[in-house]
């Protein structure tokens, strides 16, 4: 059985001395020693579970990839189920309040002297337009050597709901996938946990948009994590209100990334771990979205959020880091003196967990050499953005882009499952570039188009020609001036 079998009494808060001494009265707490988890239970134990329903396509996860995959599959006429653990769609863009559509635009040497050029359209453009119509998206904002657009999370929820309901997607919110039903190497269904108990659903094709490759992992298929197990740090986003935005921008500048004078101030604050941060004005007057935290354990260790103890500790540690950074803003940054703290994100924003072993892999060199592909499902000029250490590392791709191959979505094992989102097959640094929102929309659309072919032609995903998917991405999309990419 899954579980935590034993614990050790001790001090959980051991190394984060400055913040502990200044703001907390800490009692001794229990910390858990992890034992191996059982990945999947015996199939026979599910024989008597009620069958909720059967579907052509089952999509797990309602983030950008899941929204695009389920909407596209349903619009192709397939009976589609979307399973989401929360009560809304948007994934980390909403629950983690990441708040920006990254990856839409080109990268240039000097954004102050240039205009943003959109390089990816498709479903990403469909979502961008819908948000813009609802007044839920800013105009492009400079982010280093590229641009982003900041969205309103409430509007994002509404737009996602509109898309899914219009397409006729069946949705199960507040539902967790807890296991996989298999016959040989074919996935037959999923075991779900709801407020009413356990049930099972059956499907013909499965699209894993969980971000964590949950179906792949529970099926016993190959996954890896980061750079020899080292993954990028999560962050806790938050919003503040009543900011004098004009005064703030006069000091900060038009780039959302912290200028050197702010970095110098951060270097002097020992209680703040992260020394390079970014702030985004939102569509709401006087409101700023803050990406300014690095989340570690209380003892300073890197965390693996697939470990429930680490994930729980991340959520706790993030509260204190966010509050300390808000204090810094009020004390040090013009325009924030009368600001108030609106809210934390619902959960820490996770950048990386598991990746699959695909029939093709986006390697680090593909990104830095701007490799072009005939089987491209998305192009990107987003930098390699590694969140590890006190200052996130960025490596820019100026006036160019690389292509993401279709085969990165297709597991090298299994027959009737494909992935979309940040769990695609990519090396560590390549993933730090290709994981962002605009591209994830296109991964979801590509996975659904492949699923349509797989169902209609009774084809294993591994037998689908990536060039055919690339052609469909160009022909079957939402474009501007005939461009999809």
C-alpha cells in the first residue's frame, strides 16, 4: 500500500535562520522519512468498481495543453472526457498564478527599439484572442529580450470554460486519477477518486496533459526527472494592489525583469533567496503580479514536488518567502508604499517534474542551434530559462527559433497514449525553454490531431507520420495571414 511508514522527531526548520529568528516562533515538528511508494495496485482489486462511462478520448489535466487537446478532440467529433483535480481549468497559469502567456513572440537584441512579432498562432492565438476580447490580457510587455502578455486569472477560467463547453467536452472537476487499467501494453481505463468514492472510466485513446506524466508513470512506462534527478525550483506567485504603477515604472523601467539597481538591493537582503525577479502590471488598475520567490526546503535543500513531503514543505515555505518579498517591495521599491497584499497563488508554481522517453527527443543542442524540423508541431524562441540557484539563468535565441518535433509527444512504449505539456520528451535545458504556455497549447492541439488519426485509422501513435501532423497543424488552425507557426 502507498504510505508514509515511519517518522523521525526533529527540527524541520534548521537552516533558514534569518527568517525563523525574525518572524517565527517555531515548535519542534515531525519530519517524515520516505519509503518507496507502490505505483499501481493489483488490477483484480478494481474488478468490482463501478464503471462511470466510456469515451473515445480521455484527457488528464486541464492546463493549457489539456484545454487545447480536449477542445480539439471534441471538435473532431470524438466523445471526450477531461479530468481535472481542481475546480477549474488553466493549470499553473491559474492555480499557480503564473499569469503570463510566454512564448508567443520573437526574441530580439533590443526590445525597446523593436516591435513584438508573434511567431506562434494555432490554439495559442485562439486563446489569446478570446482573452483579449474579454479584456483579460495586457498588450505585450518587455521581458528581457522578448515579450509576454499578462492575463487575468478569473478571465482565463471563464474563457477556458467557454471553449470546452462550446466544443461539447465532458468535464470531471475535483477528480483525481489514482491508477491505470491495462491489458498487456494497452491502457484500457483509469481509476478515479471523487468525493463520492472510487470509480473507473474506459477509453480508446489517452492524452496525458497532467504535466507530471501521471498516466505514463502509473502505467510503468519510462520517465526521468531533470538533470540526474535535479529539477527546477518552484515559485510562489502573488498579487498586490493599490500600487502607484506610474511611479513604479518610472523607477523600475519598461522591462519586467529586475534592473541591476534592484538586484543590488536584493543582494543585501539575506532573508530573500532569489536575487533576480520579475513584476508584471496586470489588466486591473494598481495591480502587480509578482514572480519573486525561490522555493526550497526550510533546510535549504532542493525540493522534488513529486514527493508529497517535499511538496507540502514547499507550500509552507512559500508563504514566508512571499510575505518577506512583499515587505521588501513596500520598503525598497517606489510606488509600493501603500500597496496591500491581495493573495497568494492557490499552490506553488511547478516548472518541472517527470518527462517521458519519447520516440524523438528535443535535445539541448536543438535549442541553442535553432534546429528546424519538417515534423514541427511548434516553434519557439523562448530562452533557456533555468530556475536553479539565486538568479535564474537565461540563454537567449536572438532573431531565430527552433522547432519542436512531433515525436517528443509520443512515448517510446505503449500503444494508445500520447502526452502534451511540460512532460514531453526533452533534455533538461531544452525543457527549460519549451515548457512555456504558448507552446503547450500547440502540443495539446498536435496530440488531439494525432489522436483523430489514430482513432480513424486504428493506428498506434508511434506509426503516425510526424510530417502529416505538421501539415495538419498548418492547415487546421487559427492563423493570421496564413501562418500557424
